[in-house]
């Protein structure tokens, strides 16, 4: 026997069945309204995302600054020296940002590791993307030289004039005595990468600055021919003509006293080992970028609420790098990638923190950037604080 809502009198089975049918109809009506509302939110989000993209295109300013990551690759494949070169022909200004190899970066698809090691564990593009994400700038290309080719480059320009500040040692052997002198290629690289016991990393970066400054000042008029003479040990990711224009521009900037050298601001951290490790100084790096690389700040980097973490749900190597290539041009901040809890995801999931209009719009924009349906957007309370959106990449994701 069933009691009515007041609990005061018995009701028959037929009456109970009718009451249950009414409750089901009401419940289905509510569910339908929620789904319809969600569809409207997603539709509105897609419309807003499209309009925002159109507005950004209208307001886009032609970027004239070009940035190139120069890295010298050691015998183990790691980068023994790294510097971000930037030249803007529109204002005749250039800059060189020296990057310590021990600063921790998030490498797409490979997690956190020292920046110098990234060149050995991932692709040249992965190393470049890691620095771009760390600094919040566009890095247009890479120029990787092995140690022998870097030495050849210095020799080809006739050596470089530097002030050697300390005796440069190799074990107990003195390679260089202090004093102003002209260095050939091998000795120039030894000086530019030398760190004496108990010295700070900033001291080594200052020596690298001296070497690079001497090299830029010694470049010939015909930089293209110089680059062509270096052979297979020189690996630019961008056209030789473009790289030559950047280098020639830096030489011209230097001649006009418009070339600045700065070190990436970092803070030393306790890694629990004898190895030195740094984390980027976010505030200091933001100031540096504003002063030297403001023209290379990608759309969306300084926005709030657009950080995306990528989880590999299929196990395909390098997937994080491919997803990043779609997210960053769309104005999102790529905060990293790692494996999901399983490699069994058939469909990509775009997880947002809530079902508000803003949450639906954000999820729809991410789905649109990745080329997956807006039905991929779902609400999750397990996102945490590192990101605003979590993407679990499934087998339906297409890189093309």
C-alpha cells in the first residue's frame, strides 16, 4: 500500500501508477530543459568564439620582430649554450636573452626537465616550444649548431676579441690565461661555457654574452654565404635567408648601440641533489618580455582563464606537441602535457570547471581549436588549480 504525499490516507495501485507517470513526465521535462539550455549555451559559445576570432583578425597588428633560438649542441645531445635572438627591422632594435640550461621547463609530451636537456629528449621544435611557453613569447625558429660547427663559425669570421676574466681550466690544464685577447673557435666556446668551482651560473652567462657579442660584431656583410659555408653541423629550422636577415639585423643594431643583452630571470631551487636547478622568475620575466619582446607576445598569453592542460589518452608519442600547435595559435596558454590514467579514450574530452555560460563558452572555444565536436565539452570537479581546462585526447583527434 502507498501513502499520498500527506501520509494521511491509503491510495490504490492505479492511482499510484498515475502519480508515478506524472512524476516521470515532470522529470523528463526538466532534463529536456537542461539539455536544451546546454545546447543553447554551447551554440552561443561557438558564435561568440567566432565573433571574437573575427574581431581579433580585424585588430591584428603586423608583427615585424623575429625571434630565433640559438643553441649549441654538445656531444651528448644536450644544449651547452642557449640564447634567444630577436631583431625588429621596423624599429632597428635587437636583443639577446641568455637562457641558463638548468632552468626547469615543461616540454610538450615529456613533462618537466632542465631546458638544456630538452634538446636531447625531444625535437628541436619541442625545445623551442618549451622556451616559448616558459617566457610567454612567440619563437619563430631554431638554429642549432654542434660544437665543431660553432667553432668553425667563429674561425670563419676571423676569431673574436674578448676579455678573459679568469684562468680557464680543463682539469689541471690552463686553456686560457686572463686578459684581452682574440680567441679562435674552440677556445671561444670553452670560454663561453666555462664555470669555475664555486662560481654562480650568471658568471658563465656573462662569458657567453662576451662570445656572442664578439661574434655578432665580427659578422661579414654577406651573412647568407657565411651560413651556407657551415655545412651539415648547422641546422636552422627557418629559411637561411630569414636567419641571415636576423643576424645581419643584429649586427646593424649593435653598430647603432641598439642591441641589448639580458639573462633570463631565474630563482634557484633546492633539487635535492648536487645539481643546480632554477625556476623562472615570473615577475622578472614578464618585465623583460615587456621591455624587449612585447611585439612577440602571442594573443591570449596575458589573458585570464585560458590555461589548458593536455592529457594523452591514447599513448601516441608526441601528441602533446601536436595539440599545443592547435591551442597556442587560438589564443590559449599551454601549461603542459602528460599521460592520462589510461590509453583507452576513443573520444576527446574537453573538461571545464562548471556549467556556467562562461564555462560552456571556454570549452566550446577549446573544442573548436582542436577540431572536435562541442559535445566533447563536459563538466568536471577534478581539474584543480593548474589549468582552467583539461583536454583528454582521444583517438578521434586529428593533427591535420
